[in-house]
C-alpha cells in the first residue's frame, strides 16, 4: 500500500529542460552569427583585427 511516496524513476522522462537548453544554445549561435554579419556589413571600414576583438568581446558578454 502506498504511503504517498513514489519512485521518481518510474515517472516518464521530462525533456523540457533539455529542450530549453537546446533552444538557448540555438539562440546564442544565431546571435553570434547576426553580430558577425552586422560587423561585416555595417562596419566594413574596420580592420579584421578590430572585428575579431569585437566578436570576442561580444561572446564574453553573452556568457
């Protein structure tokens, strides 16, 4: 007879958290790609070294 406790391993798996992590990862990649495109299109006058530096700074701040 059950006393109100149950074995969590018998419950169906919950893939919600893995879906959230996957979504965050995809959004992070998309943001980095968009910033790269922005730097190439809008700030075409800056040199390659400065562009790489700005991308690294963005990635650090993105976390």
